[in-house]
C-alpha cells in the first residue's frame, strides 16, 4: 500500500502551529505530523513576559487551539518529542524515541533558545531564563515570595520581566550594557521612554553596566557588576538575547546564515525543506537583504506563508516588520525597518506619554515607533508599505492628518 503524502513540521511553536492549521485550511488532505519538544500543544509566547507573568491572562488562553482541534483536523501532534536528525537524501526525520518519519515536504520551525551568560556562578540555583511556559510558571511562583531580582539585559524580555516583577512587588535591579533599555532594538526614543518608565516605577536601572559574576553557596545570593559593585539578589534572570536553533539544519548540510537561510518563499537550500519563524533568515525582496525576526508577528505570518509555499501556492514573503512591547501602562510598537535611516522626526510630545517617532531615509518613511498611538501606527504601516515620501515638517505637524499623507504619498 502506497504511503500517504506527508508533511512533517519540526517545532510546535507559533510558526509550526500556524503552518499546520494553514495546511488544513488550504485543503491539504495528506498526513500532517507536528513535532514539538515541549510537553504543551502550540501556544503564544509574548504573554509569558507580559500578561501571563502578571497573572492577567489565564493559562488556557495562551494556546492556539483546544486539544480536540488536532484530532478533528487529523494533525498528528507529538509533544514531548525531540527530532535528532534530518536526512534529506532519504527524506526522513529521526527521533530521539520512536521510528523515523518519512516526509514529502518538511518545515523546520524549532525557534530559538536563550543565550547563556558565560560567567562564574551562572549555574547556581536561582539563575533563570524565560523562553517556555514552564519557565514562566516558575517565575510566577518565585515572584510570590517577592525576591530581590537582578535582570541581565534590557531588551524585550528583560524590560518586560522587570515591569512584571515590580508590579508583583519585587525589588528589581536591571542591568543594560547599552545606553538604555530597548534603545538598540527600537532606537533612542524608545530607550528614553523605557528608562523613564522603569525609574518611575522604582527599578534600579543601571546602564553601561552588566553582571560579571554571580555569588552564592547553593543558590544566588548576590551579583558582582562589571564596575566591581556588589548587588544583593535572590533571583537572576539572564536575558541577553536568543540564538536560532540551527543544529538540525547544519547537520543536514543546509545553508545557514544567521539562522537557516531561506528564500522569499521560505525554501531552504535543500529540495522540499522549508523554514519559518525565529530560526529562518529569509530574503526580503522589499528590503533587498536577508532578515531574521524573533517576534510574534513574523512567526505567525511566516508559518502561514511557508505552509502555502509547501503546497505550491506561495508568494514572496515581504511583510512590513512589526514588533511591540508592553510595560506598565505603556505600549511601544514599531513598524518598518530603520536600517539606513538618516533622521528621526517626532510627532507629538514624548513627555505626554503618547507620540510617534518616524525614521526617514531621505524623504521616504521607513520606520515608525508609536508609543500609545495605536491609530497612527496602522496608517504608518501603510505609508511605509507604499514607500511614502513626506516632508519632515508635515510629518512632524500634529495637526496634519496622517491619512491625508497616505493619500498624498
């Protein structure tokens, strides 16, 4: 009896989960196997450092679909299963336990892992990272005891967990080696906002400084900073970035370049193998360069795009990149890509807590930071997608209607 056509997805996170859904929505009636290392079914990660950590969202609301969905859609979901190798020649995936699975098409979406902090004391009990739902559950329990929290890294995870810890009543010291939290990712305007927010909420924010070692007998008791200062701590969160999980791809001989290298259709260098999500470094035809994005919007949409491409219905994946962060009562959103910007134009008063900062390359808008300005962001995204050219003086004028600028552009 002939084997049914099979699509295997390695990685049951957001990208993999949305890809599996899309295959069924697009009418694919072959076998779909969704392999995930975690014990959970696919879920959303952004709330782990925001609403879920702050106990504003119930656990069940994190999951993409109820358990019955996977049975009803005949998606063979295999949680708690680790893929150990991919054999492109024999078209099969090897598993740590169980028989190899043959495939006709393969999607690699294993995501990324937190980067370690290679310093003395990093293996002590109480040194943690945040990537999984299990990690977030441990942090929620830990915060109940109001520990002294030291956070290494002021990026998205570090900044958001600092806010959640403060709102749980924990003393927090946040170390950011750069000039300000989120400044490297979202620019100086975002850095100024997050600096003010954290200091107003009692965070001991230390910029230009990091942790050089962690002290303790059995568990964390203090950290020593790069300026040789001792800071008491009961819990240390390491949030110094994430590394794409490219091991399977590398061992299989696939091209790797800051993630698994794929084209605009999410196709890798091997026939019938695709990649999506945090792990994929894809060619963005609009930007004319390779891009890798570790955020919700990209994982979700690229998973959908990859599924369609695997069915021969793909179109070049060229989104306007979008990221966001929630801290305290403030939402920071960024659309576009600021690489190549030669100036930033501010619209509104940053001190008011609601403003936009547009990144321009000549007369063309290429990026926009919106702080508590949701309506402006939607128009800015369309302006960027259209390659809108706007005079800086007009863009900075809060009385000018952005929709008029879109029509004019």
